[in-house]
C-alpha cells in the first residue's frame, strides 16, 4: 500500500514541468496518517470471568483500529479572472486490526447476531477487522477576499463512494472451533457543501481552515455467516446460521474539517505545502447486526495528520 501511495505522489510531482493548453490547471496530493474509530459500537465479543467464588465479571470487547496511511489526490482548475474554480479528487483510506483472546478460564459470547443466536459459548477467540474507504468528490467554488489578508472560499459539489468492512472471527471452544464472517458494503452519494478560510500571517505563510458537510443517500448490504462443525461423533450437529440485511437511508450526515498551516512558494510554478489536523465524522455508518440491536447504528470517525502539496501548472 505504501508503495502505491509513493508512486502516486511521484507521478504528480513529475507533472510539475508540464504546461497545460489553458492556464489555471493544478495537481495536488495529500498523505493521510489517520486513526479510525467505531467505538463504542465496535463490540465483537462479551467476556465473562470468575475472579473468585460467587463473583463474575462481564466485559465487552471493543475493536481498536491502528493508525494507517492513506492518500488523497486530484486535479484543479482555476477559470480566467478567478470567476470560479473546480476540483476533482479521490480519497483512499484503509484501516485494519487484529484482536486475540487466548484460551483460558473464561466464557466468550459472540456479539454478532448469527454467532449470538447459535447459543454457543467459547473459551478463546481471534478476530481480524478491515475497513477501506474510497471517495470521489467534485467541487466548484469561488474565493472572496474579505480583507487583504483574510479570504473565504465557499464550495458546492457532489460526493460519492464506498466504505467496505470485512470481519473474520474464530471462536475457540472445548469441543469445537467455529468461524464467523461478517461483511458490510456501503455505497453513498449526495451533495457536499463547504467553506475554506485562509488568513495570511507572514509573507507566504497562512493559517488554513476547511469545513464541509455532505448529506448522502446510502445503501448498506450486510452478510453475517456463522459456521459450527459437527462434534462428538455427530451428537453436536454441523450448523450454519446466516443473517442478511439491506438498509437504505436518505440524508446520511458526513462532516469534514481541517485546521493547519499553508506555505506558498512562487517560482517557475506556484507550489503550496499544507500540514495540519483533519477529521471526518460519518454518522450511523456502522450497521452490522448485533444481539443488542438489529441493525446497530454506530458512528465512524477518522482523524489525524494531513500533509499535502499543491502545484499550479
């Protein structure tokens, strides 16, 4: 993944010496180092332990994603006389994690719906959880100079793409080991509204802030398959439990904001370097069915550092 990102950034840098037939074109690329979170709704198991006679502790296990590297890049166009500008760009953000519960003196109950309704209990468990976001956006905007050092840039556009999640769980028991696979595939599209602000504080150095809101029509396709093998010479039968669900909603909320610094260098080509903090909030994104609710409505948050380069051709 890191090799693909570096190749993509190098390609954009190599485009710098090219002259477009019409002035005003630009290319840009961002490296994203973000942490992904679906807490407190990313529960995958319940653990019951017995620290002493007559006492039991109940602990839900929540998923914790590691920070990962993503990428964003695209093309921009500035019309003559600065009447309007447009950007077309793509954002790619992966996330993955593994959690392990070693076999021990404990009871582990699956949180996912198919595993829970099996009524099987286990003494150990492993899980792999992967998420990949791909979003494409088209924005049109216009800059307003409020003062010589402060400007606003409202935008209007359309946002669409996918957020897919894959979960593989291994449930470890005394007599048998079961598996469970849960997939959630999301596709959404809708209007995007935003405003960018820039305050020049010293020569080419500026404080930059971006805020955007999207209201998207979304569709979730979810499959949850639990499989238990036969055990004890067939006394415990082989079992497969499947749960499938299609969920559609209009007006799903996404909020994106950035705060950081920009440095503009003027030379053969104008180059802007950008560094700061960014967060995306996706309301009700996690809808995997659990024993608590069918479906769950959990939020997705991506946040961390954003570092980018913008080149006017």
